[in-house]
């Protein structure tokens, strides 16, 4: 899953060790708790070697799970219950959650989070909002003016398609990765799976995928804008030197 996930290349690493790449196979169950556990292990190892860890990513909930120390369950999922819940549409699942948890603040359109909350409630393992931060941290955000961001998204999508992103998805389908799994991943994998299985044409796939990525980027910004700790770098200025100045001051006070 190199192209669709935008995985950093060996050339882009420039000799800097990167962690949590190629840690599971497509189709394997992998939770936010799994990510948090592996991230903690990697971060602690980096710190023990006297180096500074950077947590880099775009999935806000996963970033916050590590940065803010969410207290997560280590219980294995109930696959029978999950299969049962999958038979309901998202509005019905949300109504079930509201019955059990009237004051829930979970996004009613976030099917995964609604289902996971129902699973944890059933297991008497639901403890929302508990945090235990493990690290002092400095948070940066990067963004662009809207029109430039849209252009960059379109250029990146075109580049990935030219590099063979459709072939990457085709190879996974041929290797037995289920269509259902790929569609649930969303964005590139969902739309390319639909295209490769004949549900939509190429032009429709490119147009709808581009629009979906832009909507996702907007939701990302909504998520991150809620965090007053984030320092927003001027990407049209000199963001590297700007960030370096903040980092030096931060490390001096640690």
C-alpha cells in the first residue's frame, strides 16, 4: 500500500530512520490501540537513544491518541457482535448508541467510531475522554490557501495515478485482499476498487476521488483547528527555518 497511502520512499527518508511502516498486511485487523502501543514503543526507543522523535501524520484521532495519551482498551474485538452491527446502516447504529449513551458526542456519520463505541459499551469497557499524556510535545500544522491546496491535491492524485496506483490496488485484489476491506479504507482505495471492479468509469473515478480528497482535507482542518497548541507554519514563507526556531526553544526548556 505504498502509493495510495503516500508512504515515504527510501529516497525521501534521506537516511533518517522511519518507524511503523510495513507493520501489518492488508486485510489484517489493526486498531487505534495497536497504533498507540507501537508508537509508544518507537518513541520510547528513540528517546532512549538520545534522539528527538517526530510523529508525522494526517489522521487526527490517531495522532491525538499518542500525543494526548488516550486511555484505550486492549480487549480484542468481538467479531460476532461486529458482524451483527454491520447489518445495520449508520443512522440505525447511531440511534442504538443514543439509546445507550444519550449524551454521546460521537459524529453520527462516523460509522467506525459509532460501531466501536457500541462494541465497548457491550463489553462494559467504555471510558470516553480519559487521557494520560506521556510526553512533552510541540505541535506544528501545515496548510495552504484553499486554491493552492486544491491544485496540490489534483497534482498529487494525477502523479500517483501515473506512478501506478491502480496497478497497486489491482495487485491486492488479485492477491485475495477483499473488495470490502479496500472499500472500507476509503478515498484512493475505495474509488480505485470501484473502478477496477467496473462500478464506475475512469473519468468518474478521478473526478469523484479528487472531490472526496478535498472534502477530507477540509475535515482534517476542522479537526486540527480545534487544538490551540498547534503552531501553524507559513508554507509560502520559510517553514523549515520557522519550525527549527520553535524546536530549538522547545528543546532548551525540556
